[in-house]
């Protein structure tokens, strides 16, 4: 049955989320069953405000599709809106489906993380209960790699490649002077340590790790153990790199970043976990320490993205679109790994209700015994995800981006 | 007259300093006048400790030269050692020339910034006064771009490309949600605002700046003016990126942030100007702010280096080597710009005594009238420096590096 397609993005952005959008678009726009393809601006929240952009007039122009695929962060804009149940908020469902009806949306594809899969689940259930012939599908996305039901998530590989490259480079810088020196990097990851763990990939040509110690939320952090770990490394080498997940907690579940300090006005002083660890080293060992908080850069550094990640992200978009066109609904496209080396995967689907609101932390056996680095099994899992570098379109030495939300706002303002 | 060559690196590292080393090496190793080429480990400080590494056995292997050229940070190691006068420290001069004599050094090439050019000047004067037939030359290097006597410095273009790319990407991330948001980036630059100013290059496809406000040490910082600047921008757009040099000071010359620590040269160690500005916005405007301190990453992010910069860095190394072989001494290789567009330069020499200890700040007319962004003249100067992307050798998805200091230490330990 002919109808239109609506695709939107939700949750934290990534370097690969627009590659998935390109995948959805390319598959949908060529189908005889699809009238047109709309992009929803700022996710489900913008859809309720009827912020829809017709994509073919923009994406069928020149190199726009290729430029979109190399644009970091949600080009359609995003939201952090969590849908309540239809019993709690009937008016939200009424509004969403009013917009769907008005634009004759038959296929709704939502690209996002576990909260977004909850939205897909709820909308799909509601569509079924109201007898609407719709296909509502999810495409996974999160740099955090913490979604269940898929071997890994789009955006993670690029984030891992960027942060491992950064550690590889910073390790060189950290050892230039004839003096002991530690460099501390704070990695994103509130509940899971995947990003921090990926810095275990950084190696010199002899295979020695360039990141010496890695601390993640999976293991309670102990200052005593950390200082002992660092001292043990210092007996063997003078220059260390330490990586800490932002979400590292102590044995009582207190975040490391929660220093308990207050400023002159009594306001809680918030510092990054990395800064706290740097201060710990300075105080206890009196050696030179530098730290860096990459902040959002690790999720938008598309200039250092993994070609494997971008390709898979696009394929997962296509997979969800093909599923929808074949009548599948309420599912998320996903990856199953068949082998690490050679790296082989297959694309499939999982029920969104299995993905929604769940978190996949790093398995125990991906850590070494001391739980401050990756095990060989962990490395085998991580290695294929960061391979390949994609050529990019540059102008005047800088990458070129396509921001669909900005185009929407320009054409709809004043 | 036949003799050996010694090349060493000094001061803060950069992405391009090893390209200069490759240039020196390639020119020297092919000359019939040169016996062998040594690398001095950890600059003049390591030379006094007789830490010399014979380079041909390493650099003539396979792709080692190409790998060295793509290695960030001083591969030979660096130092922050400032030579006193021969009257003050005669033993240091005696020791350095004892090592020079022992290794039959006829050509000494020192790659570094203004402090390093002071070393070149002093050693050259001493060599002359003692009647030694030596050629002692400098090759410019600093991400800060604050050396006089050369249009720009090796390492700056790559740093500028990295930070402008980062701003270009972060601006995309900063605008994904339907809420006002500011992203603050702290750029290196104690005395000069070149690095911060280079973020003016980041543009969207319509030519709009992606960095809205830039504050550098050249202009006294006023909180009132900054908040007024930001409010004026906020009337026109919802998402802002602000860049601040680490060395920004107020009208009384007080650094925006000052830890009180000093380095070996007595320079104040600064950090946190970006964090201070972020806090200023949070307190006064109550909007969402994120900040990032790139720290050393901006000087070692060779994965995002400028091909123009790397090529020029290598050429400046070759230029200094060729000069030395032709009998020139006490000079630094340098760049004169002939035109901005098309970009044309020529290589030459300047007297190191003109370069030593001087600082070139950003000229007034490179700023806009409000002194919070670049002028068109500033942009014309900056544009050609970040062009081109160099292919790199990767293994397992990560760049491959060659650390000569590590090779020296492995072969000389225990």
C-alpha cells in the first residue's frame, strides 16, 4: 500500500547517525510504494509540532547525499523527549498520529538509542491497537555501544577510532621531555565503559599499549588500587596515559566526579572524573600531569571516523527501511557477528521491546584480570570496528556539512 | 670540509616537527660532505649527556622516513633547557663542544622556537669565537605561530586545521537540540592569539562563521563586553561557539585563569580560561554550556594535519641543511609570502638573533573592529595554511609512528 515515509533522529548525536539517515532515505526514495520521504526535525518532539521537511528536493541535489553522510551530529536535529504511556498522555499520541495521518505517513523510521526504541515500541503498539496499517521501525545509534540486541552500535566504531587515535598521538606528546609525566583522558560513558576500553587498541609498533590504565563504570574505583596500579607501571616506564570513563564510581556508588567540594557560595563544584584523577596523581605522586576532557568532540569527530562504522550505519538504515517496506514493524535493525577474524557480520532485526531501556555493559571477560585494561577477547571484539578511513569532501581545507534542521529553520522562519 | 651532522629538537612539540627532521636528514644524508647524521636525544640537554643516535641505520629502513614524517611530537625527544651565556656557564659550552668534537660534528641543526633560536645564536657565536669551522642553523617550529622573521611557522597550519575542523564539527553537535546552547573551546596560545583566531576559518556552506566569538591575548578581556557580545549574537542565533586563548588577560594584565605554577623557563602555566568563560555564561545567562580543553591534543593531532604545513616543514628542514652545506651559519630557514591567492611563498634565511626571544602577536588589522573575530585580511592570511590532507600509513585502523627517542632508550638501557 502506497504511503509516505517519515524518518527522524533522537538522543545524543554521533558521527554515524547521518549515514543511517542516508541509508533509510536511499532505500525509501527508490521504492514504488513510497510517495515521498519526510525528515522529522528534532525527533518526536518536533513531529508533534509538525516540523517536517520534504527530503527529495534537498537530497537529490548534486553531492548532497554524500555530504550528509559525512556530516556529524543529527542533521535533522534531535530531542531527549521520552514518550509516556497512552493512558498517561493520550493527547501526545493523538497529536503524533494526527500528524502521521495528515502527511499520510505509512513508514516511520526512528534512529536512536534505548529511549528511542521505547518510543518505537510504544508508537507501534498504539498503531496496532488503533488498527493503522503502519510500519514503525528503529535504527540503532549510540556512541556508548550499550544497546542490547546488536553486536555493536553505529557511531561507536568512529568514537573508538577517534579516541584511540587521540591516545596514540597524545602518548607521543607525553614522552617528549626527559621527565616523568602522566596524561589523563576522560572518556564519555556514564553506565558502560566501552569508549574508555577502546583506547586499549592504541599500540606502538612493538605492540605495547599506549594507554596504560583504563577505569570504567563496570568496576568500583578505588584510589588506593589506582595509585598502586600506576606505581607498578611507573617502575617499568616513565610516561603513562590513563583513561577514565566519566561514569566511574567508588564502591559506595558515588561518582568520582562528585568531589563533595563546594565553592565560596556553597555551590557544588562539579569537575570531570579525569580532572579528579589528575589531581589525585598530582597530590599523591607530585609528578607532571595534564588532562583533557574531549567532551562532545568524541561523538562528532567525523574527520577521524571508521569507514567500517559509516558503512554499517548506512546498511542498518537500509535494513530497517527494507524491513518496513516488506511489512516488518516494531523491530530494530541489528548486527550479529559471525567471526572476529576475518571480521564477518550479518544484518537482521530484533524486537524493540527487548532493546528499550536496557543497557549492555562491558562483559567481565573483556577486561584483564586486574580490571584496568582490555583482555585479548576484548581486543578481538574491538579491533575490526575501527578499521578504514573514508575520503571526505573538503572545501578550503575543512570538511563540508549539510544541516537539514538549519535548512528547515531557514525556510520556515519569519 | 667533511664532517658529521647533528640534528635535534627543542621546545614544545608539534605535528610537523618530524617532517622538518626528515627534511634535514634527507638533505644531509645524500651530501658527500657529510659522514653520518646523528640525532640528539632530548635537545641540547641530552647532547650534553652524550645521548646521540646514529640515524641512517634506522631511517634508511623500508618506510621509516615516511612513518617519521607522520609521527606527531618530537620523535628525538625535546627539552626546555635555556642556555646561559658562556660567561655565566662556561662548563656548559665546554661540554657541548666536547661532544661536538668527539663526534666530529661539523653541522648542527636545531629545530625549535624562539628559545631554541637563542641557543643557536649563542652556540654559533661561541663556535666563531673559538675558531671552529662549524655551521649551526635553526629550523623554525611552533604551533603558536609567534616567531618573527618568517611568515608563519611549521606546526601552526596543522594545529589551525585541527582546531578549525573541531569547531566545525562541534558547531554541528551544539545545535542538535531545540534549546539554547553554547560550546566553549580553549585554544593554546599564551602570548599570541594565532591558534584561537584560526577557528574563524570554520564556516558553514553559506559562509557563516561556525565560531561566533574569539578572544585572544592581544586584546584585554572584559566580562561586560563579552556578555554584551554574546547577547548580541544570541539575538540572531540560538547556538554559539566561543573560543578563548589560554593566555587571555583582563585590562590589568591578570590572566583569566592562573594556577600560579611556572615551567622551567619561568613561564606561567595556564589552564582553565575556557572553563572560566563557561562558568561566566552559566552564571550570567543560565543557559546550557559545555566546554572542552583540547590541551596537548591540538599540537599532536597529526591525523588532521595540513598537507601544506607538512610539506613546508620538510622544505624548511631541507633549506636549513642546504644552507649549512653551503657554509651559511647562525641563521634560521624561513618563509616569505609572495601572495595570498594564489598562495605563493619563497624560502630564505633570517639571522637567528632577530628571532631569538621575540614574540610575533597577531597584527591589529587581522582582527575585526570589535576585536572578537578575524578580519577579511586575517582570513586571507590564514586560509592557505590549512589546505590539503595527507594520506597516512595505518595499521589496524590506527596511525603508525616512529619514536627515535624510544629506540635510543631501548638500545642504551641496562
